[in-house]
């Protein structure tokens, strides 16, 4: 277990992408199976399911991004007030991460430009790194989701071939029970979330 945890910690992005793809596959697998029973090629049905995920994700991100953009000035003012109060209480200057950084007081002109430029470069590099990880993670999730929906059965049969006898039967039964339980649970969460979103909206 410790070795497995160490391995996962070294490939966290990959592991998270696989887990998210499995959860989404548990939600979409019944729809793909239904399409297959109605003579829709499995590859086409899997591609349509992945396209649906892309459309829903893009729509949600667009709506959330628009709301955040509208409320950003108010949030910046509230955060500035909070950091000012916290700085006064602790006696330590705490900068507002959302402010422009141009309110450096006093004699910071000589070294302030260099440190300010360095902090801006560091912030930009960190933001770019996070954005790259997010985009790469989304891409991996979509690729794994398509593979699981299209060839998940064959992948699982390949895994079972590495086992033998009673162990194979036990692992197969446990995995099918877990897959059914997780898929039902995630689909239930999706229905509850949809009702919550409609009610809140």
C-alpha cells in the first residue's frame, strides 16, 4: 500500500485523470450501452458521449467565468479590506493577491521595481503552470473516458487474463459489484446536483 501511494504521488495528474474518467464512464456507460443495442457503433456512441461531456463542461465554465468576471471587482474590494484588517491585527503587511501591486509605499522605488517585476513573472509562471496542468488533465480525462467507454470490457478481460482460477472469479465479481455501485452512486449524485442547480437558478 505504501509503495502504491508513493507511485500515485509521483503521477498524481495521471491517477486523478484515470479516476475522474472512470467516474464519468460509470455515468455514461448505460447510455453508450443503450446506443449499442440500437445498432449505433460503439466508437460513435463513445465519441458522442465524450462530445456531450465537452459541451457541458464548456457551458458550465462559460457561465461560471462570466459570473466571476462580474463579481471580481466586489470580491477584490472585500479581499483588500480583509487583508488590511488582518495586517493591522498581526502587525505584518499582508498584500492583496488581486490588487495591482502598485500601492507599495515609501522608499521602495529603487528596489521595488525589480522585486515587483520578479513577483509578476513568478505569478505569471505559476498561473501558466496551473493552466497547463488543468488543460493536460482535461485532455487526459477525455482520452481515458473515450477508451473506457469504447474498449473498457476488453481492457478488463486483459487484466483478468493475468490472474487465474478462483482469484480471477473473485476479482471479477468484486470489480463488477464495485462498478455497479459506483456508477449508480455517481448517477444519483448527478440527478441530485441537477435538481439543486435548477432550484438555485
